[in-house]
C-alpha cells in the first residue's frame, strides 16, 4: 500500500485526488496524484499572489516554497509548453 500525504490546500481538492485514484494501474494512479499535487500548488501560488501581492515571495519564511516552485515550474506547466487549443497527439502511449 502506498501512503499519499497532503495538506489543507490539497484537502480542498479532494475530488481531484479521488479521480486520480480511479486510474487503472498503480503507476498511472501515482502519476495522476503527482499531477493533482502540481495543480494544487499552482492554485495555491495563484491565491498567494492574489491575496498577499508580490511581496509574499520575498518573505524569508516563504524562501523554501519559492525555491521549490521555481524548480518544479516545468512539471506544472508541461515543460514550458503552453498550448492554445488542442495540444498535439502524444508521440508515445502510456503503458500500465
């Protein structure tokens, strides 16, 4: 059994985690959970910027979060690719 840890922002998206857990294999479930966690982080960062303004990022108490957010940006945004409309078809299939 795999334990998945979350926090309060993650609990606000519990339905997304339920959908992720409905994937057909453990590998796909873990990948879906990772994707949901990145969605939760993206939403939390947007809320922080909206509620606290840009100054929250320079607060020393948030330094670790800012470093992690910067380091994981590509994962949250598809390696930097932003598609307008339908993205191209994948060049490989996921296997279970």
